[in-house]
C-alpha cells in the first residue's frame, strides 16, 4: 500500500492501491462503490464503510482511508472467528447429548 494522504480517483485506487483479485484482475468498480455506500459487515450489525472525499463532483479516496477500511474489516473478521471458536469450546458432551447429537 502507498503511505500518502494524496487524494486519488476510485479508478486509480482500484487499479493501483487495492489488492487484486485471485485471478490478477483489479476489483470491479461496483465493488468499490459498494464499500462506500453499503460497506461490509462489522461486529454486532455495524457496517464498515470506505471513507470517500469529493473533489468537486469527483469521488476520491486516500491510501489512509483504504488502510483504515481494510484494518477494520480484518479486525471484525478475526473477532467473529474468535467468538465462534469460543462458543465451540463452550459446548460440553452433556450439551451434545441433550441436543441428541451423541
């Protein structure tokens, strides 16, 4: 990632700052817009949105905004995973037997 607060267009960001898809292509423009408008699922129903700045009528982002967005999404995913593992470890044989699973 670039470490600059310089505003860049969404097209430049998706082609040069956002990690590419597994097939090597840049993410779709609609993906970036979805991150701005709807965001991605955070914890407890919160939505994590990519911050956008308008330079006139042109939407732009900064590398810092992208870094914050990706860090927040990563933190939420890791916390969800931790919670699932914690819930899994709380299940006892008695719980499984009472649910008819043993």
